[in-house]
C-alpha cells in the first residue's frame, strides 16, 4: 500500500470525499458504508427523509461528531487535519447568533475569529438587504437574521459552505431572496455548496449535483444533468394487474398502480418497447421516487465514486 504523495495531498478536485464512512450511535448506524465524492465548485443538494443521515454527515464534516468507520476528506485532507477548519463554513437551521449583539458587533466577531475574514463581502451582503448595522440581532426579522448568518459564512471566505436547511423557516419571498444571494455569492467566489433541504423545488432551481441518502446509505450521487435524464416515466395498462414482463430488463425504481393502470419510474437499460405512454421526469419527480423507494438500486455516476482505498493509505 502506497503512502499519500504530494500530488495526492494537494488534490483539490473533490470538495468532499467519503470512503466507507459510518457513524454508529449505540446499536444503530446513522450512516453506514458511505462512499461518494462532491466535486469542487458545485452547488450540491443533500437530500433524504428524516433520519436518513443528512445531519450526521454534516456533523462529521464539521467535526461535531467523529466517525465510527471510514474516512471523510475536505479538499483532499482529512477533516481532522490542521487547517482544515479554515476551508469550510457551516450554517444550520437554528442560525445561532448572539441576540444582544448588534449587526456591526456580529461582523466584528467574524473579523476577530477568522484570519481570512473579508469585511467588504460581509458588509455588502448586509447592506444589499438594507439591514442597519446598529440593529440588534433580536430585533431583526427571520429573513434579516438569515442574511446576517450568510454574511458571517461568506465573510469567512470558505471554499466549502455546508448548509443544514438554513432557509426552512423563511417565507417564500425571503427564501427566494436568500437563494439568489447564495447563488450569486457562491458564483463570484467559486464556493462549493452542500445544501441539505426538504424543498425539492428549491433544489431543482439551485443545485447541479445530487447526493441522496436513505436509511444511512448513499442512494444516488452525481451530476443532476447526467442522472435525471436516465429515467423515464412509463404509464400503461396491464391485463394481469402486475408490472408488464417487458419492463423486467430495466431497473424499476417505483411503481404505482390503480386497477389495471400502472405508472412506473424506470431507469432504462436499453429501448423501452411496448404500447405505453413515455414521459421525461423532472428532478423533483426522480428524487421523490427514490425517497419513496429506499430499497431501489443505488445510482452513482463515475465522478461520484471514489477510487481504490489504497489512495487514502497513510
């Protein structure tokens, strides 16, 4: 087994990379045998039902928890490596800010705690939302507090921004405003974003990379533009009341039946032959099918699959 070479250590192609990653709480595995890659520079969606392991993964990335198995790397370095913490920023749904601080004091705190702090970026985010620097955090609206939290996150100038549903408590107008802010700031600075969200329409509008978890395992990972078109919705009638045998060569993700009528989400393994109605699903339809069918075969694109384990050997 070879050691990590200088070129390996400097490999920044993968913002986040897991090999056999697992986390166990008592007798229960919150994550088990997870292996995936998230390329640098992408806006990636972290999707899954409650209890799928999304928050656990983010806790491992931010060192709020230690793995029970496997390894997790950020830009080629273990998350526990010296200096790794300076490369990421984390923003959770609760957005823990000091309520008695003013906005200006909050930004001053960011300056004092972060060596690479960018005051210009932080203040631009605040001012673009017309948030007074003299206002106390406790007096701000939910949307304004979220803007301050984003200002802290981007002021750190992270290479990787980890988001655990920070916009879930916002009204639709504020959510759209914060989504536009996130995309513009990430594009300007080349920031990689991994965003956990239950809002599938939000994911479809913002994200170009997918990481889907269910039952603590990776069910889908890869480029959205590559994975979604691999699926077809098949609608038809079957005399037997069962799924037609002609669909057997294909990977059936989900089937819904009503009498003799059926609708199936299918991952094609060649031409679909039959007198059926075929349609192209959107990202939301594909994600819902996988979330409703956690036992469906996993789908990982080649870019999302890590190489041999010896690449991580010390």
